[in-house]
């Protein structure tokens, strides 16, 4: 398998330029929508819900011909683009931002490699990336990836000309040796460019971060609240990198097979640095305030505290975060949203929390005794 490095991929040299696009210069606040549906037709212009396009390639063509900020709105279903070679992937070539928004991680799958010369924002979808380029996204000039599930070839490369945020994503079983590669290329100015990483789950990755500049995954007083589970190396700092790396307030976990419920939690900074960090840089890697006891379930709803804060955005101190009468754990197991009072389980799958019988069943069957019990996002 080809290693994800700037030299190996050639992406940094292909798309990096000393000039950069200041996305803040665009005063336009509302994006021009481009509609993408499985029932669409590429002969359409894609600019109205009644005339969607059918392929992600066509949606990118329309975006690249648009002089304004565009948002590709992707409906339910699976959309794919297989690259012909390492340089042939979907790329926003114009000097304006591009937004890509799915219909939800359980609704929209986008199997492709996408990139952006200017600010690129991606949210609410699932991706297996593209087997040819072995990537999901290349961010060259800032933006974010949030509320996405990335697996297989869903690795990400970041060329840090502007700050990038990774928020509330799941990176799981990434095939590439590195899940997130951060190029050492830094814009020629006094501004420090960083990758901000909060509320993500990284599971079964060989190396999570290969860092050429600065990563902020939690600083003192502001936890990263990321979960690093079964990852051989979490932090690998490139030779000569001058920056301190911030990884305060995260979970560092190794777990056995689901049926074994075997969990090792690392909270000692010295142990974390020894087992999970390779620092070839000139700065330090700060891993203090590691979050302990992943089995903690403050409100007894069957979801662990880290799941509520890092995965579902629910309240770890309230068993019914949205006050809809259904336990958070029941909602997750039923596939509904524990933070949306209009999203409720269908009977009899979900039992209201105000039912004594339901509470008894929850206590017996949905307790915190099993590590993966409630983390069943269609695994």
C-alpha cells in the first residue's frame, strides 16, 4: 500500500502554492445550492430541488463554473467517483469556498476523493474514500470536516495555509497508514496555522496524525475530548517540526474484542508519550489531563460519558437529553437522535423513561456493563 506522505502522494507539491486564498474576503454569506440526488439527471443545471444532477462529478463541474460560493447538497443514497489516476480526483479549482453537505451519516455515502484550492467545508455524510488516490479529502486553504464517518480509504490530507477544524467525526479502520496527514508547508507569514481537533473518535488506525505543523487537540483548560481507541500511534511529529503539539483532555484506550470487554485506559502522561507518541520534532507533545474511566455513565442511560460528549452530543448528566420521554441509550439503539425531541423510537422498540417497566428493562439490559452495547451505529 502506498504510504501517505507528501512525497508519496505528490499532493502537496501538486496543489500547494505560495499564494493563498483568503476565504474571509468573500462577503457572500449564503451559498448557491447545487442539488445532487440519485434520481437526478446530469442534463439538469442542478440549481433547484426539481432539477437535481445525478453524479458528484457533474455537481463539481457546476460548482467550478459558478463565480459565487456554492453548496453541494447531497440527498440520501450512495454517490461514487473512481479516480483514473493519482491526480484525477474531484477538485474545486476556483478561488472561492465550496461547501459539501450530506443528508446525515446514516443517509448519504460519498465514496470519492475531493479537494479544494480555497476553503472547503464538508459535513453530514459517510465516506470510504477512493481506492485509487487512497484519500477522502485534501484541504488546501482551510475549512472543516464535521459530523462525518470516514472508513477504509477515508484518510485526510491538510496543507495548512489556513486553519482547519475536525469536529465530531469518526475515523475507523482507515486502510492508509495515516488517518490525517498534515503537510509541513506553512504560509509565509507570522500567523501560526493549526489543525483544531475536538470531539472525534479515532478507532483502529495505524497512525492517527502525521504532523508537519501544529495540531490543537485540546489545550490546558479546554479539553479535546477525542477518543483514541486501538491506535498504534496517535501522534507522529515530523522531523524538524518547531511547534508544540496540544493533546490535552482526551481518552487514550486500547480495547480487546467486543465480546471480551477488555479495556486498558492510559492516563499517565509518561505512559502515553512512551506508547502512543513518536516525536521527531523540536517541540513538546502535551498529553496531560487524560480523561479516565471510559466506563463511567453518570446518568445511567446506557451511554458512556465519552460517547455522550464526543459522539452523540447528548448530556452525560441527563438520561433524557431532549426531554422527549425516551432514554438516550434507547434512542441510540433505535437509531433516533437523543438530542432531538421530534426524533423518537417507534413502539415497542423504545420505552419511555417515565415507564417503570421501561426503566427496569433499561437497568437490566442497557446498563454500562458492555463497552460497545450502545455504540451500535449500524456496525
